[in-house]
């Protein structure tokens, strides 16, 4: 659904543009004003598709609120989560800059809002603003490094090592609640399995094993990390 309320639209756009984590933070006041004019704000419900594999990107997407998973459909339709996004994050930009169709799909894990920025506006910024170019390059390089590490993890580590690393990815992506132990995200056992390249039953068994070893504590869909050092060691051992 497109958000047309001017006050709400402006508030969401400002969150994407002015956040300390935003790639737009180096823009001039004039460039930011022009950027807002070229933004459309959409809201998505939980489990709603944002874009799908094979779609042509229409612009640069900034996740203003909510959580999103990016995944590829494998053999038999099984999902493999390749990346998780949180505010203020950008999704779908690889295809935009490569001038290709999306090679993965994106779905809202929670209710979320997304700013879609006109492609021409983004390309004009790339041509005129060197610092913005560097921000984009850093983002792409960071994601490439993450993908390379995950490729090794998912192909070479055993089940415990894969699941331990997935929990560490969730920590790095979403952080903790106020208790500094509970992951600040609700995530299904199926999504944990799809992030770890294993079956849901294996993910459930391994999580239960970690809980019995007092590495984590399970409370419904909430996960409390009791011993991060052991998780690190399990991940490194593979």
C-alpha cells in the first residue's frame, strides 16, 4: 500500500535520509530535498512479498521500519535465506546497479515501511557526488564479504557450526533487548533452518541441544544467548 499522508510520508523519508546509518547522510541539504521529492513510501504486512526473483528493480529500496528476509527458492521450493535486513537498510540494490532482474525474493518478516527511490535520481547522485559513490561501494563490498563467508559456512560446516553462526548473524543484525541477552527479533524455527541450510527438524533439535548445554535459553520464538563465547567456538570449529 502506498502511503499518501504527507506528514507520515515526510517522517518516514527523513528516517531513511537522515539516519546515522544511512548512505544518504553525506548529501547536501539540496540533494536531500530532491531525494524526498523522488521517494514513494510503501507499507507491507507481515509475510507480504516486497519483490520476487525475476522482477525488474524499479528503484533503490530503503527499509525504514520492520525486518525483511531475502531468500532464493531452491530444490523443491525450499527457501535459502541469503540476507536479513533491518532499519535503516537497503534491499534490492545489487540488481539495480547491475541493471539485472532480481536473483532473490524479499518478504516482510514483520509489518514494515519501505521508501522506493526513483532510479534516475539515484544514478544522478552517483554521477555528481563522490562521497555517495563511496557509501554505495562500501555497502556492496560489505555484502560481498558477508556472502563469501556464508558460502564457506553453508558448504563446509556441520549442523552445529552452521546453527551457531546463524545465531551470531542474528546477534550482529538485530542485537539484543534491554537485558543484553535476548535477541531483539522474533524469528520462526523454519527461518532459522533456512538461514542455516538445514531442515526445520534439525534446527529444532540443535536449538534444543544448545539449550540443554546452557548455551541458549528458549522462550517461544524468543532466544536468549547465555554464552556467546561457546557459540563463537562452535562456529569456528565448524
